[in-house]
C-alpha cells in the first residue's frame, strides 16, 4: 500500500475528508481489502487514545466553553438550535479521540502563534505518562519539542529520538539531546522523510553522543504513535 493511501485511510477515520472524497474512498474499499485493513488499523489506534473510564463533564462545562468561544453563544443557541453539548452527543468515538489528543498536547485551534502542524506524536512512558510531544511542520521542515516540565535527562547520559518506519519496520535516528531546553530541531530532507514514514517515535537513553551503532538501546524511555495531522503534501 502506498503512503498516500495510508494517509487517506487515516483522514477517512478521523472524518476530515470531504463527502465526495469519502464516497470515492468507500468505493475503492469495496474492491481493496488492504484499504479495509488500513482503516481498521487506524480505528484501533485512535480508539486507544481514549481513556478507559470516561468521566461526564459538569453540567455547566459546555455553556462555559460556548461563552468563552463566543460571548453571545447563549443567544446563538436559542436562535439556531446549535450547542456544543449537542454536538458532543453525536460525535463519533474517533472525533472524541482527536479532541483528547488536542487536550494532551495543549493544542488550541484558535491560537494563531502555534506551528502549522503536519505530523504529531505524543511519547508516553510505560505508565502512560506523557514525556515528550513532537510537532513537525512541512513548511519549514522543523520539529517542535514540548518536554514535560517534570522530566529531566540524566546528566551522565543523553536521550535519542528515533523513527520506526511503518513501511519496513526499521528504526532510524532523528536526534540526540542532552537537555530538555531544546525546543526546535531543523530537519534535513532525509530526517523529514523519516518522520513522514514513521509509525512510531521512540525515545531511548544512550551514552553521551548517542548510540554508537545507530541502534536504540534497551532503555526505552517513551514511545508515541505518529499521526498525520494535516492534508499538506508529504514532499512539499
């Protein structure tokens, strides 16, 4: 399967395709079991983002959100019949998963100063605690790193970021870090392609300077599923 088909399968599950694109993709799926398996793959992983136990919001939560977004939201609800709480009731599990992902990374769709993200990975440790969020942009081939405030790198070692390819399963290096002060990484064309081809990003503990054999150590600090966040061209 091509990388483009894999991307379209993700967007189909996430609900970002247009009605015409969805119909075309569904027609292709009827004669292509590989596409059907890819859709099932994305459904499984996006569902895994959701918490095991969902907690109902407080009764005034949606009203406060509406008020914060649009001051006259109450009046709009009365005149149009629309409300965010109504939207949430019929939202698909996939949409709920994506909203949770936004919450994990602190993403604000109305914040114009945020990077125009194309790929994203939230790396968590074995307890499920987020350690690093990586946001990658296509316009300037840059990776933005958001380290959790309570995470510190052992001063006697370095940490190394790796991309695990969904195409061939190989693990390849992206960068070595000695401090969590690093917030941006410039990507050359090779490393950009590693990100666009990645199924997972992996963070390991390595000796100073990084792995001498270009293979990750057995000390895995965090791992995160890498998803395509926008419809930007992969090779732009």
